[in-house]
C-alpha cells in the first residue's frame, strides 16, 4: 500500500516529464525527479500507472471497415493482445522481482549506512572524550610539575636555612665552651689567689685578722659579682638556645607539613612517584638533622645545669678562726 508522502499525481507528472525527454519511466529516474520518496511507494504508484495505461490501450479504435473484416481484425487483435499479455506478464514479474530485490538491497544499504553513521558518531564522541581527558591530564601534569618545582625550591631554601642555623649553633657552642673555660680558669685563679692570701694571713700575726676579714669579704663580694655576671651570661645563652630551639621546632613543623603536602601530590600523579620519593628522603634527612639538633640542644642544657651546679658548689668556705 502506498504511503502518504508521495502521491500518484506526483509520480504521474514525473513520468510525463520522462516521456517528454524520451526516457523510459523507472523507479530511480522518478525518484531523481521528485528528489524524495521511498522505492516501495514509487514502485506502487508506477505499477498503478502502468495498469491504467494498459487499460487505456486495451480499447480498440473504431474504424469504418466491413463487419467481417472488423471481426477478423478483432480476433487478430485479441490474439495479439493475449500474446502481448503473456509476454508482458513475464516481463512484469521479472521487473517486480528485480524491483523487490532492489528495494531489499536499498533497505539493507540504508540500514548499513545508518549503522555506519551511528558507529562514526560514537567513535567521534569517544574521540572527543579521549581528547578532553588527555587535555585534562596534560594540564594536571603541568600543574603537578610546577608544584614539585616550587616544593623543591622551598626544600632547598629550608636546607640552606638549616645549614645557617647549624653554623649559628656551632658558633654558640664554641662561645659557650670558651666562656665556660674562661670562667673555670677565673674561678681557679681566684681560688688559688685566695688560698695563698689565706695562708699568708694565717702565718702573720693575729693583728692582721681584721684586714684578712676585709680581704675575704671583698673576695666574697667579687666572687658574687663574678657569679652574677656568669649567671647572666649563662641565662642569655640559654635564652638564645631556647629561641633557636623554637625556630628549629617551627622549621620541623613546616617540614612535616611539606611532607604531608608531598604525600598528597604523590596520590594525584603516579608519574611523579620517584620525585616525591627523593623529596621524602630529603625531608627525612632534614628531620633527622633537626632531631640531632634537638639532642645537641638537650645536651647543652644539661651541661648548663651541670655548670650551674658546679658554680653553686664552688662557693668560698667561711673563714675558720
């Protein structure tokens, strides 16, 4: 049954156009003129046009011929018409078979073309998605590489600062050792001087007792002043060490934060795993260095306490009459 898209009149006008050109009407030629329409619809209208055309050609023309001649002509006409119908039916069946095969092949071709178009669209979509993911990965990789470069620069800067702090600690340690040696030497010299004065005063007459007491008082006062001065120096040194300890602790926290940040970066990009491993090793060495500095500071504090205890125990004994 013909569809509503292409009407019989459209096909008939197309056939008339082909006949004016001298071309035989075929499905493909009619479709080329119409520019649209399915092969099935055009084939149904073409079959209907042929049927109507044959019905018009079946009517014999009237002529002013004798009746017997007319009967003979009619018999000849009918016989020729029957033979023509037999031959036409054979060709019509072949044409219908060819049209059916062509329509089937055309439908298969259209389905194949639609499938190919769908596959092409799917491939284009997958290609667009792949390109988009590739661009995202490229942007992420560039961002990670930039952050790694900045992290490496920050680590190098922190290493430089730690080296500077190490040199400062070494300088402070040398100053503390020198001050301790000077203080011990001064105390020993004073004790030796006092001891000699005491021996000399004991050997003298008791009349010099008052003078000896004055000298001892002056010595005690001088020793107290020396102890105060040494204590103030030790307190200043301890304050400097405390400040250095706070700075080292702050740097260690910063290094720990940097290590956590590097761990996060390692989860974002597996391609930077080796770089993060090296960075983590540097951070661990820095933390180990800071830990060693903490131990050194603890040792210095212990030495300071020992020095204070020694100073407290080194007081001049009272004068014995």
